[in-house]
């Protein structure tokens, strides 16, 4: 079957499994622009990239192709020296991966440069894996939350994001542990700060667990674009 039709069929099938409150970010980091166009033509609007340079390239192609209502989600590790570039992305809907206080401070300093008002997720390290970024301590998470609430003008504090443990024999059990931890952290912040926050968790291999844990956003690439 045609590759584009394949993508559209898998997208449709995945969406049919999602409650209407859950948003699907189609992760395109392995995909050429043509594949994004296929998904867009099937009515999909939310796309995620994890590298600033590829995001800039694809966002430009999207504008050139008249896909003006596309919504981009930045989901990768962000280095402070790439903030200026990220700010130029048209239709940047959200950043899911604000993973430390330094980065947040640098983002806030440069917020006027952002073309779009952008929603911010704080990334939480729920797996405990050393090589992963993300906030670990509740005191730091609260400090970041307060900073965003007080100083974010172009930015709004939108939610919390996490990734489950990668190196484990029991992927699904670890996903459940990580995702329920993210949910408890969210519940705690909501009640302490009197705010409302979204959850971003679940990828191709573990989104079913994230759905059970009540996520608002799942970020899925492989299952849509490669069919694995
Ligand atoms: C790549 C990536 C995803 C999607 O992963 P798949 O396994 O391809 O679905 C989701 N979130 C982040 C942060 C990623 O880097």
C-alpha cells in the first residue's frame, strides 16, 4: 500500500482509541516533510520535533505549503544557546521539555523574541535515570512553577511532562510507576498553587499506560510513521 495512505490509516486507527480529551502529538523526528504533509492532509494538526534545527526547517516548509494552522510542539532537550533560534519558529504551540531552572530563566529572559505565545511543560525525571534531564525535587519544581506564573508573559505554565524508564525488563510496570508519579506531582501542584495543569506522557510503546493514568497529551512517532 502507498506509504502516505499507510500513515493516514495508522493515524486514524490510533485516534479512534483516544478519548476526546486526549491530544495526540505526532512525533516527526524520524520523518521527512512529506510524511507530515500526509498526516496534515488527513486533518492532523499537532506535530512534535526534538531538534531545533529540524523544527525550523520543517516549520518553514509547512508555512511555504500553506499549512498555517499547524501546531508545533518542541519535545527535545533544549540548550540555552538554541533559544534564539527556537523563538523564530512560527506556530510554536508548546515546549514540553523545560528540564532545569537555568534553562527556564534563560527562556524567560528572551521571551519577547518568541513569535508565538507558547505553552510550557516542565519535564520531570520520574525514572531516576541519570542520563535523562528533568526536575527531580519538589522544591525545584515549585520554584520553577512560581517563576513561570510570576514572570511568564509570552509563556504560560501549561503542564508536566515525563518519559518512562528506558533500561528495564518490565517496560509497562515502569511506565505505570513513572506516570502515576507524574500524576501525583501534578495533583499536588494543582492543590498547592490553585492552578490547573496538563500531563504529557506516553510514547509508542507505553501510551496505553499513560491513557489509563489520565494523560492529556501523548507523543507518538514510530507507531504512526513506521508502524511498529
Ligand atoms: C521520540 C520521542 C517520542 C516518540 O517516540 P516513539 O517511540 O517514536 O513514539 C516522544 N517523546 C519524546 C520526548 C521523544 O523524543
